[in-house]
C-alpha cells in the first residue's frame, strides 16, 4: 500500500531494482519538486520584502510630529547686515526642508514664502563650494540662521521662521553626523518632504533633465511652470524608463529616504508627503503650526506639469507595467499625482 497523501514518496522511498525508464521519471519528478520549492521560496522572499517596505512607510505615518514648540527652539538672532528694529523682540524659529528633486519642494517653498513672516532661502547647497566639507556647510548655515543670508526670499526684520531647502544629494547624507549635531545644538526644526509615488517622481526627473538641453519652452529650460499651456508643452515629451533597473532604482530611492529619517530621527521634525499637500489644504495649517507661525492663506502660482494617468507620460508603458505588476510598487501604476 502506498500512502497517496505523499505524492513523491513512493518514488523516493520504495527501494527496488530500477529500470532505466523509471530512473528517468524519478529524475524528472525530483527536478519538478526542486523547481516548486524555488518558486515557493521566491514568493516568500517577495512577501518579506513587501513587509520590510511597509514597515518603513508605517513608521513615517505613525510617528506623530512633535508639534508643540518649547522655548529653546525660539531664537533672537542679531543679524550683522541689518537691524531687526521693532521686531527684535519677536522670536524666530529655524527650519530646514529636507527633500528630493521633483518631489514638490519648489512648489512647497513658494507656498511657505507667501507667508509674510517666512524666509525660506532656496537650495543654498546646490552650489558645490558651500558643501565642500562639513565646516563650510556649518558656516553657511550660521549665516542663514543669523538672518544674514540675503536673497529675494529673505523677507524683512519680521521673519518668524527662517530656513532653506536642502536636497538629500547635496552633502546632506555625506555629512549627516555633523549636520544632525548642529541641528540639535542650534535647535533647528526639520520638515521632511517626500513623494509617495516614486514612479511619477522618476518621470518628472527624466523629463526635467531632458528639457535641460531640449529647452522646449521657446529655448528656455524651465523646471517649474506658471501656466497650463507651458505645462502641456513640457508634458508632451514622454520619457523612456529603464524597466530592467526599475525595481532596484525604486528601492534605492526608498532606502535613501529611510536613511535620512534615521539620521535625523532625534531632531524635532514633521514628515510631509507631496500627495497629501496636494489633496489636503489643511496640511499647510499643520506646517504653520509646526513652525509657530500665525495662520495665513498660503498661495503659489506654480502649475503641475504631468497631470492625468501615468500611461500618458511614459513611452514604454507596457514594459514598465509588466515590471511593476505583482510587486510592492504596483500601486504606483495607478495612483494619481
Ligand atoms: C573646507 O573648505 C574650505 C574651502 O571651501 C577650506 O578653506 C577649509 O580649509 C576646509 N576645511 C577643512 C576642515 O577641510
Ligand atoms: C509678521 O510680519 C509682520 C509684518 O512685517 C509683523 O508686523 C509681525 O509682527 C510679524 N509677526 C511675527 C509673529 O513675527
Ligand atoms: C513662445 O514665443 C511665441 C512668439 O514669440 C509666443 O507667442 C509664445 O507665447 C511663447 N510660448 C511660450 C511657452 O513662452
Ligand atoms: C538599464 O539598466 C541596466 C541594468 O542596470 C543596464 O545594464 C542598461 O544599460 C540600462 N539601459 C539603458 C538603456 O540605460
Ligand atoms: C526613531 O527613534 C525612536 C526612538 O529613539 C525609535 O523608536 C524609532 O524607530 C526611530 N525611527 C526611525 C525611522 O529610525
């Protein structure tokens, strides 16, 4: 009698003289069962990596921003380039927006700067000399937080929050130790701004770097636009995405975000997502509260470039679709914004 719940056992366990054909069959069955276990193993792996991913994202969502401002976070700078006059007694909060290119940070910063009491000084560290080493970075930050960094964004003596926009690839990760120490010592508050849909971010990155030389708007390269017509012209270019490296590229982006969250975990911070800012105007109230500002209606003239389904914006949509279907990134194919 053969126990028929054990399908492979009868070949493997029953010992008797074998004919050649039986030997072949046995090999085939063995190979088949090996292939099955490899398949099951790879499915498990995918589950594990899906689990790891959601864990990173959950942390971001669950973690409540430390909203209440305690006195050490309020400063009274004495700039050398001008006098704060009657506002010298108004406290100032120091902040830094940590973000990635094409994650809505340009738009977000114009919103912040529409507040009468905010001076957000842009991507100061896009200039390589300023991020050459940790000491040149800290020296630059000193100047910003002392209100002595003068550009079109610096408001007036009555700034209640002063800061800058800083991309992860502008020396921030390399010198994270010194910068985090500085932020803690100087009581700088951090605004993390991420984009959930990294595939949309990738489209925007590729299109923007294409326009750097194509200059689709009458021979001028523009990273941000102010009209629907300009947006339509720029979005006519459909980038091709490398579907071979796509999964690894998306994973890399996530890892960088997770790293920076870890490095600046002990700094007072709030985590924002571009998609939430677009959908929910109340998020801007949270930001103003986080920065200790009087609430105001914030405005920006910037217009979104890539609207509508992603399939309209990617040249090799079928390949990309195939590469992401059934993976943890599948939702990027559907989600708007
Ligand atoms: C950092 O770079 C500046 C020039 O940008 C240089 O003068 C300074 O010596 C450097 N400091 C260190 C510690 O390397
Ligand atoms: C904001 O700016 C206005 C105008 O400059 C000023 O009157 C006011 O005191 C400032 N508010 C704060 C909280 O600094
Ligand atoms: C490009 O130039 C033409 C003619 O000078 C003008 O009519 C048009 O509005 C310009 N388009 C953009 C997007 O600036
Ligand atoms: C796509 O990525 C793969 C793997 O990283 C690389 O070998 C290949 O050269 C890339 N293709 C293009 C067109 O860049
Ligand atoms: C941040 O630190 C807290 C406690 O120090 C820890 O529980 C949490 O997991 C950390 N978060 C990240 C993203 O590293």
